[in-house]
């Protein structure tokens, strides 16, 4: 009887510790982030390049999941997208869009900077993207150098690196909210004219 009770207590303790690890990982990444550089495995046409980026907001959800709210400009309109990233069993790994995209989040040795690497399928085609994210909008040459090393290790072309202009606010003040909830992909999108 005692070994069975001890086993049950140990399993409960392991479950609590795993939940705390997932929560602390998500809470560490929670907050406002600035996209300081980005890269894609495809050459992005000039008219589709994001020249101005708003900070993104990450919220920690139950079970270690994360929700990212992204605001960006496209064709004279600001767009807001909320993406739920489901925590996987591996540290720093998440999935989104019904498992079609895998997102890896890695802390850099440079203070308050992370790498975000995403791969998956979009409109039937395989893609890979990387982002350098920091807690403030200031340029950080050391973090950019780490990002360039990361892009080389992952086989990205250095000419595909984009360093967008930073906008200081989250961008939502410029949007008139008219959300569209896309049930299948479990994200919301807001389109609004630039004001």
C-alpha cells in the first residue's frame, strides 16, 4: 500500500513541476516584443516587404500555450492577427494553425532578445521564416550578429534579411476594430483603413 501511495504522490509532484515549467516558460516570453530583423527562405518582393513593424504582444495562456497579437501594415491598411500557439512536449516548441506550422522560440545570450523560427505549410507550399525579437525598439548590433549566425546555420540567404523600421506603439490605436473570427484556424483577424 505504501509503495502505491508513494508512486501516486511522486506522479502528482511531477505533474505540478511540469505545469510550473510550462507556465514559467510562457510567462518569461509574455509581454511586448519588437521584431528587429526577419528572414525568409523565399525572396520577398519589394511591394510585400514590411517596412514598418509594430510591436507584437504575447500573452501566456493555460497549459503553457501562448497567444501572439500582431499588427502590421499591408496595402494601406493596418491588420491585426491573433495567433494561438499550442505548447508541445519539447521546450520552446509550439504549433499553430491546426499543427500546420511549428514555431521554435530560443533565448539568445544577448540580454532580452529571442529567436523565433517558424516552418510549415502555407497555401500548399513549404516555408521557413526567422525573426529576431527584443524587449525594446533600439538597435542591438550584438543581437543582429547572433541572428545572422542563426540564419547561416539554418541555410537562409543573407540577402533575404530585412531590418524593418520600428513603430513605438502597438498600432491598435490606429485600427478601428472589426474582427473576423476564423474558427478553423482559431485566430482572429482585423482589417482596418489607415487613420
